[in-house]
C-alpha cells in the first residue's frame, strides 16, 4: 500500500502546486471553481484556492497514514479524506466547465481510486 500512498501524495502535490499558482495569480480561472473566471481568480477565488491547499494537505496526511507511511492518524481521518475525495470528484465531473471536467475529472477519479484501495486494504482498515 505504500506505493499507492506515494502515488496519491504525488497527485496531491500536483494539485497543491496548481492551487498555489492560482493563489499567486496564474491565469487559470477557467480550469477551476466552475470555470466562471477567465484569467486570474478574484480575491475570494484565491482565498478558496488557499483553503484547498490546507484541505489537500490534511487529506494527503490521512491517506499516507492509512497506507502505513506516515505517523498514525486516527482511522476516521482516512475515511473522511475518502469522502471528501468522492465529493470533489463528483463536483469536477458535474462542473459546467468542459476544460475543468477534462482536466480534473480524471485526476480526482484516480485519486479516489487510490484512496479507496488504500482504505479497503488491511493496512488502511487496521
């Protein structure tokens, strides 16, 4: 499960990098938050991107812990991360932004699959 945990972590790092770029003004508003902003996000959108970084870091810690490669966190944190991952995946597939669906739909689906495999493994459910 360690390998799956590391792959999950690498995907989270990529998403965190994207979110940090948004916070600092990258012109990728069409790829996030429903695609309603062309160019850089407004202040509220940047704040949401910053909050996403914190949530993603917590999710990565929970899944890495469940995979057995991070200090022990309570088991419920892995299940919470899995649930959030599922909601994020659904939101990314349901967004009105075609570009967002094409980019983040597959990424979040893979992340959900990895998290599910980890949580259903003997290591994750221990």
